[in-house]
């Protein structure tokens, strides 16, 4: 899914507003609370375990600390 988004962005395409495809091994999410919950848990785990997210969050926090408050 992320590869598709990067490719689309490089081609200059804009998001079409469709919901993301279900992750492999999960049910269709539309109208299915259990499947949506499973999807959100997968997303949360991916963010929690991402070195990129961790580095970006740390960098952003450091930048905010460096800016003087008026």
C-alpha cells in the first residue's frame, strides 16, 4: 500500500479518497467493526515499531525545544 502511494505521488497523482485495501489475512473493513479494529491495531503496531517514526518524533521534539517561546 505504501509503495502504491509513493508511486502515485511520484507520478503526480492525487489521492482518490478510497479506503485502503484490507491487509493480507484480514477481512474487508467497510462496515465491519472487528475488521476495522484489527486494521487499526496493525497500523498502531507498525507506528510503534517504526524506526522512521521514532526518529522523526524525536527530531520534531528537539526542534520544538530549540524554538524560544515568546
